[in-house]
């Protein structure tokens, strides 16, 4: 079956530090990959996505590249802000599984001023 | 544009009481609808999904049920709540080839 594994948090960084949140996946087909962000007390919002190998998704300074050879989709940002503090979820959608989303466990990011 | 509404935002209910959480979507037709639960400190668990009116698939056997009485309405229910039903419940929708769009969630505390 499909699965998504994320690094456990919390990840605590100082403002303007470089961020990497690791995500690896297992899928039987050729999934699309997503990062969702959940700010405190809110639902999840789509942050970025990539639909095929070597695609790079980007939004709000965040980037992630679909690496088929390493089955990874690591989230990066060059300079984090306090407002980036949230829980980040990696997810995959597999056409062979009816396009259902499979989520990782989430990684809490805390950015200190 | 499409919007999703979920209510109430917070709810405190005693053990053994019934539950009804409602979710509606606007601006789209025949969406796929989902209920997720997020337990404290844990990831997302898919509870139910629906691809059409009256069509409900359950992912995890439990104390909850779902119904879709109208195309853009999705209801999560329970006849008798348990303490373990406490959590953050998220409704979501998607099109045939679009990502999930989530509501703002309902924080349920069963006392």
C-alpha cells in the first residue's frame, strides 16, 4: 500500500534560518505529491504540489522537488519567519488508489524571533 | 470560487450524547467529500469519503457515521459519543483531478 513518512518534530528554528523537512513515500504507481500547511487552530491549506518526477513545486518561498529515484519530496525554505510556525503535512495522491490522499504524520515547525 | 464551510468551530459534549457536524461546499458540483480526524499530536486519519449523494465509504470502523443528503452537504454523526471521539475533525472536498481543500475544522471535546 501507499505510505508517507515525515521527520518527527517539533523542528525549532530561529528566524531567517534555513528549513528542511524531510518526506519520503512508498507508492505502487506514479503519485502526485503535496505539502499542506496547518496554522494553529485552522484547517489544512495546500502549500505546493508536484505531479511528476523532477517537477518542483513552489509557493510563499517554500520549494519541494519530486525525486523519483529517492522517492522523496523534501520541503525547503531559505529563510523562515515567525509566521511560518505551523504543522506541515506531506501527502501523496495515487491514481491507482482512486486519487485518495495519503498523509504523513505531520511535522510541527516553531520559529523563534 | 469554491468555498467550504464547516460548523461549529468548537464543541464540548458529554459522553453518551449525540453528535452532528455539518459541512457544505459552494461553487462546485458533484465534489468528492471527506471527513478526517486529527487526534492531538497525531496525523490525519481518513474517516469517510463520498463520491456522490448517498454514497458513503467508511475507512475505519468506529462509533461514527456519515451521510450526504445533498450534493454539497456532508454530515458526520454519532448516536453516543465516547471519550475517545475527542479530536479535531476536518471536512474536505476535491474535484476529479484537484487537490483537497479543507474546512477550518471542528474541535470536539467529549467530557
